[in-house]
C-alpha cells in the first residue's frame, strides 16, 4: 500500500509572519521540514500543499528545488487542500506534516507508518515525543470521508478533528515511539518568535547538513 507525505505550509502567519522562509542553519525552515519528510521510510512521494495566494510562490519554488511536487489549494480550508493534493494519487495512506515543525522525527514517523500498514487504522498518531515532532497518518478513505462530512471551520482548519471526534466510525490508534523523552512538556514547534529563537539555537548547535535526529533514539 502506497503512502504519501503531505506538508501543509503557507506564508501567511499572524504570530510569526513568513516563518516558513526564516533561516535555520543557513537554509529556509521549510527546507528542513521537506528534508525530514523525505527521510521517512516507506513514503512514495512528498508533496508541499500550500495556498493559492501569490505570496506562496517562493514555497513552490523551494519545493521544486528540493525535488518534490507542490499543490496549491484553499488558503483557509486546509482539509480541502489536503484532500485535493492527493485526490488523483494512488495511495492508501497520507502522512500529515506541518511546515512549522522542523524537528519532525522521521524515525518515529517511519515506525508509525510501518505500524499503520500492519494494523490498518483510519488515523494513527505518535505518542511519547515532544509537541512538534510527531506526525499523523490518515487512511485515504478516512480523509475523503472527513472531507465529505466535515461541517465546521475547526474541522476545515485542522484536517483531522472530524475523524478523532467520531471514534465510532473510524479505527483510531496510537503508535508509542521508542524515544526516551524525559521532558514530556517540551514544545519543539515554531509558532512564536520565542519558539524560533529556541529552534535556531538547536540548529546552530547541532545541524550538520543532514536531517537532525532527536537525541536518545534507541
């Protein structure tokens, strides 16, 4: 069964404008997200799903330079953008990655994808790792059903709430990562200038030109 990783990113951001283009270790943040998505074992393709506004064209250019495809869809209805990005692709699972997570853990994502292909959930999240490092794995059928049946702005903005709110209709599972995480409250996502300052320190200290592994992975 084929799997496609879809990265949602756009330039518009109220708390940290243009954050996808901010430089970490000399490269735009979105490049690191793409790099880590491409490192997930078992994916057949990586797609950058961005908005239709012309301000997002730099993201499309970066995607092309990184050797991946891009899809431009609804600015605000991210659920529709996700579904349309894979609508005509031959895939059974979609790995959801957000563009503000340059420390997406591709190791646990690879393991969660393998777990999903073995157990066939409609939705699989990764437990036991810091906020901003995990992915969501969604079956193609569940994504399409969410797209057809969702009805609130919250569902449209966040892609998977409809699925998680209806466990009676979907097979929902969690993969518990093997990472030894002594800091369960740690946030490693980039929503604010303070978040970016922390991420910049991490990348400046540790990045060596390849996807940065989280520490203490068995």
